[in-house]
């Protein structure tokens, strides 16, 4: 090759590399920041591959902001120190509405003005990061440290795909701040894999994120599911500072940064309090942990006027959620038997108040989980309560051990009927195999009358227990003959003639429950309300379901092999078939209202709807699909025919792109309905 052609090849390579970097940056932004990719993973990989090839041929073309450098920074021995030009402050905390009102009043006093806009933002439970960009390129990333000096974690932060390496139309120099965090699902998965590999587990997504950005080898960081939200401008040179915080957030978005969607502007403190209250429960619905709401005065001019006292700005306050964890003593570990025969270990605790409720019992999942977390009877433990879910034991406080704690062993026989227990291969649970086991029968009856099943008012745990003890019922179907035993019922504790009549009426009313509820009430292992609805919808009658083969069931969209096998096995057992026959004889509804599997213009198609639709609510959309014979799923799988996306779709879109599932926007979906002669009502 002549020098001339070499130069030309080099120049061509250089141009192409630049083009590729711009394209890759664009697609990373679509995928990681907007959650709305435009090309498939394979197409994206091809762009990366081409860029890697050019850089391998001409290593002098590699730039630090090249997307190929996200994972290839060299390990460091220690992190350098970075001085923050403007200190990173912390926040004053408030714990209730009164604290927020007091802050608002104080602020209004200082501003001599009680009408000022505030911005409310989820307080992300991760770790703060300060990113400096110079001439559009990410140059350093630092932890908060002590507020004035942080650690240089640039190499590691470069591995976070939603953080842009280069920006267009950026000011000469500026610093943006935000929070690095790990998603809850990413954390669960990481911990699961660590457990399998015998590695120590991380205590929380926050610890896990902090541990991950402080890895000396960026390759380790790159393998961790980290992400970031940006929420503040540290300082700016060669560019104009926006006038409000809201404008800052908009500007950050326009530069390509990931800004949280849930941020709201509020005009008075009542709106702020409502916003905070709304998130106390709703925070569980997010896939990342938040520990409060940050409230900031919107006007940056006002922020400057308010200033800071010590390390806490007066222009902001953090409303902290009530704690959902507490420590208490684990008195002993007991085991109860579930309706499917599963042996469920649970913790009996010294009563402790968490987020307003007294907790005395907490689930311990299964033996493996207890062993993995090394929870022992007598331990001081951290207990967690979240929303409606059953409290859980997070783990022991090992430093409080006395040596008298006892390691848990699963009993060899069922605690209720003493039959030797079994553990099916591949399952974490032990089971009592005795279908006549009184504990199982009792839990099954409790489930049968419960919410979402036959929904029989007036029969709770205590009456269900008495009915079984008195030998009046063996299973749910026996309830429908109770009217013949009115005298025996009157002998029950706390059951007067009026209550007896009410209970009998409730039982009678329950005969009209939809088929899906009846299927759910049977208590088949792995069949929850959603699966029961799919089965009812597909087969249209209990008889059709009873005649279906496991292969037949397996083919239904939304149903996997484990469920199909479990349903078939359940329906093949004589005992269970007898219960169904007793239900039939009693006149319980065993057919889907409209009768028969629905055929319609959407038969054979399975839809998943995500985001907000304009023409109708998601529920209405799903009903419309079902009415016309289509299937509806809650997550995108290989069996999904179409993903329908409305405004602000979530991660489902990325999943669909990954699987190559056809995606319809609302207009295309309406066009499809129209083409099949369906008019939405
Ligand atoms: S504003 C002075 N906004 O909370 C302003 N901080 O307790 C301080 N944090 O160190 C930053 N989410 O790490 C702000 N939306 C948010 C935040 C947030 C989480 C963290 C941040 C800060 C700590 C203060």
C-alpha cells in the first residue's frame, strides 16, 4: 500500500467512525433514555461491530468518548480525588404534613411572598454523582464524598448506558448532578445469580449500586444493572443559566439526559402534601427505590436568595417516607401448611410497629432462603413491610448474636398430619403429599370462600375452622348442602338465627359466580386469578376444560407447561372431579356467561397494551379484544402477536423490539379493528 492510499483509508475510517459514534449515541439515547428504540438489537450490534473493527485497525482513532470505551477502561488501583467546584449539599428532612407546612411558611417569610412554585421529585435511593462536560464531552464523574471532595469514578460511570458521553449544543463547560441507582428487578436478579454462585448477597439496591460504582475494574461495573436520573445543574460556564428549576430539567432532557417522569410542579403546599401522600403507597409500583420526595423552590433566583444554612439549602426539603423496616427479635420459626400442601416457614416476632401497623408474623419463604440469609431462631432481625404484602424478614443483625441462636431445619413430616414431606425436583418448597391432610383441607376451604374465589360473605377463618371441626364440611362443595343442616349451624359459636340465614344466603348467591372464579376457587397449584380467567375465557365451560389435554392447555397464550401440567394433574384426580360434580349437582355455574369459547374477528391473536390510549382506557381496550375473540397478555412474550403502544410506554416496548414482536401505535390498532369490522363503543 502506498502512503497515499494509507492516508486515504485512515481519513475514510476517521469519517466513518465519527458517523458511527453519532448514530450509536442517537440510538443509545432512544433505547436507554427514552425507552423507545428505533432499530433492533441486531442492527445496533452491527453498528458497534463496525466501529470496533475500524478502531482495531486504527487504534489512534479511539477517543475516550467512543461508545466502545464504555466497557474497556483499564482497572485502577485506587480512585483519584476530585474537588467539587460547588459543594454538593444535603437536604433537611421533613416527616409529615406539619413539617412541610412549617418549611413552606418559613420560606414564604424569607421571600416575603407566600405564592411560589415548587417542584416535587421522587427522592431516588441511590448515590449522588456529579458529571462534568467540557465542550460537549463527559470528562469527569465524581461521587459526593464529603460534599467538597469526591472520588473519581469516571471510568465506571462511562459504563452506564443512559449517561451520554457526548452532547450536542452544550455550553462550554458545566456540571450536572443526579443519582445513580440499581433497579429493584436488576438487584433481585443480581442477588439471585450471586446466591447461585455462592457469593455474598447485597443488602439493598442502594448498597448494590454503591458497591458497583466503586469497583476498581470497570468491567465489573459494566456487568451491573445501573442507571441514573439527573436532577440538578451544578454550575455552568459559557452558557446561560435557565431561570427556573423546571427549565433546567427541560434543558437537561433536551441535551439527552435521563430525567425522572414523575416530577410535578405544585403551586401551593396542599398540592405538595397530596403529592407526597400519594407516593407513600404508590412507590411500590416503581422499579427503583425512592425514600421520599424532594421539594424544591422552582425559581433559581429565589433559590439564590434563600441560600443555605450549613450544608442544607433553605430552598429545598426532603419529605421522608415512614420507615418500612424495623429490627426486632425473632422468637421462633414455625411452619404452616398451605392449601396446596406447601410447608411455609414463618417467623414469630416480638411485636414491632412498622409504618403504623404492628407486625408479629413475617414470612420466611422457604428453607433455601432461610439458609441463604442465615436467619436463626433467637436472632435480632430486620423486618420489612411494604404496602399490602406480607411482612418479610430481610436478614439477621449478626453483630447481636449471643451464640444461643438455633439454625432452622425443615420438619421431616407434616406438622398437621405427620405424613413424610416431599420436595419435588427443581422446586424450593416442601409439600405434604397427603391430600386428606386436615391443614390443607382447611386452607383450601378458606381459599374457596375467599375474595376472588367464591367470595362468600360471612365465612371467615374461624367459621371455616368450626365447620370442618364439626364435620359439617370436608370441602367447598359441601357448603352448598349446609342448608340441610340448619340446626347444627345454630349450635356454632357466635352464630344466631339471623347470621345463619345470612351465611346461607351468601352461599346461595355464590352459585352465580363467573366460571373464572370457580376455577380459581378450586385451588389448583399455580392457578391464580389471571390464569383462571384465561382458562375460563378459552374453554368457556368446566366440561371443556376437564376434557382438555395438557398439550392443549399448554398452547394457550399466557399459559406455560408448568401450569398446564398442574391443571391436568389436578383434574385427573378422582377426588377433585368429585368436588366438581358436587358443585354441578348443587347448581353452581360452570359455564362462561356467553357460553363456549369465543370465536371472533380477533381469534388467534394475542395483544398486550402498554401506555395510555386516547380512544379508551386500557381496560376497555382489553375487554374489546376479548369480546372479539382475541387474547390479552400482561407482558410481552413469544406468544404475543401485537404490542399496542399508547403514550409513555414503559419497558414493554424494548422487550417487543428485542423479540421482534409487531408493534402497533394507537392509530394502527384502530385501523386493525376497523379492518376487521370492529367498532369500539
Ligand atoms: S437535590 C441540595 N433531588 O438525596 C439539593 N437530591 O439527602 C440536593 N437525592 O445527596 C440534591 N433524589 O443524593 C435532589 N430528586 C433529587 C434527589 C436527591 C435523591 C439524594 C442526593 C442528595 C440526598 C440528600
